[in-house]
C-alpha cells in the first residue's frame, strides 16, 4: 500500500505490461506509467522482430492498452515519434491519434521548438501532455509559458536527471531549481523526475517534493525491499558539479527562453534510432 505520508506520485518507467503487473504485485500500487520508443524496443516481444510502421504502432497501442487496463486510475504516457525533421503539425497529428487510444493518456513531446508548438496546441484542445527530454531550467520555463491556461494534472514536465549525472552534473539540482521556480507560478505544471537510476535518486526526488517520479522496476523493487522509506538525508553527490539556480520570469512568452540543449538533441536522436531499428 502507498505510505500515507508520501505526496509524490510513483510511476513505473517501462514499455512492458508484464512489468506493470509485477510491480503492482510487489508494491501494491502505481500512480502511472511512462513509456518511450527505447522502452518499447526493450519489450521482450520485440526482440529479433521487424515491423511495418503500422504494425509497430499497433504493437505500441496494444502495450499501452494493456497497461491502462492494469492501472485504469493512473496516467499512462505515450510518446510521439520525432526526429530532428519532424514538424509540430506531424507531432500533433500523432498526439491526437495516440490520445484516443486510452482514456488515461498523457502525450509525450520532446522539449524542442516543434514539440513545444505541438504541446501548446494540444493543451488548447484539452489534451494531457508530458514534455520530455528536459535538461535545463530555461526549458522548464518555456514549458510553463507554452502551456499556460492548462488545468493542473494536464501538463507533466520530465527532467532526465540520470543523463545529467552521467556527464558529471548533479541532475537532482535541476529538480530542486525547477520546483523552486515553479513555486512562483500558478502550479499548472507538475514536475516528473525521470531517468531515475538508483534508490538515492528516488528518495531524493521524494524528499524534494517532486510531484511525480518515474522509476525502472529494479529501483522500485529495492525501495519496496527497504520498506518504502520516504526520506533521503544522505544524498550529497560531491563528485557531481552543482547546477546553479537561474532567476527567470515565467510571465514571458515561451519563445523568450533558450530551449536548446545538446542532451535533448541526443535524446531525440536516440529515441528515433531505437524506433527505426524495429522497422523492416
Ligand atoms: O524516464 C526516462 C527514461 O526512460 C530515460 O532513462 O536511463 O535512458 O536515461 P535513461
């Protein structure tokens, strides 16, 4: 059962419904699940197989439908296909289609210029979105500004902390900075800590008050085995360079922010390559 004092929503990061069921069995609850093209490529049922575009989309749909049946009260994030040439219109077309797959979808768009345009239109149409591949406070400010007016619960922001750690920056600082910046806002964007690699990340996200976190099954299992603690008093990754807080004005237009980040570009490239590798 979910501990009563736990305010952070706990999501599973996986493209495999078998893992959703397994997590429900050992954890007893899940508030949602996030998927992405790389996680679909890791689903054991895709191993060694090639698909046509329609078949692969049909497979992805089957995965999220099954996840949605297991956690009907939760949120299930579905990611559009995007490479560096994909236009906002094309992302939006996919987003609308995917949003109709299940009743509890959030549509993931990359936090790029085209992705933000697609998100802006999506929230106007009442769709729920999850802005992914976030690596900077400026990107978080742009997401806030582009989705202004959306209902709380309809916009998630996914900073990828593990990938910042990988290159020597303290990803958890970014979570802290964004939460601090959003305190000055109207609360319409929820911070979803993503790219969680270990129990320290999970507990630090809870302790900082991240609205949501998404974690691989392995880390959720470790957490369950530790008795579902909700504090991390010892997370001081001294080997990592701190990320400093920036004073930003959330009232500006989203185009005023510097949304470029090389890890976002690398992330888009990796997601599209993993997806394309499944195509015949
Ligand atoms: O939640 C985002 C996640 O799937 C990416 O994780 O470990 O590839 O950085 P990772």
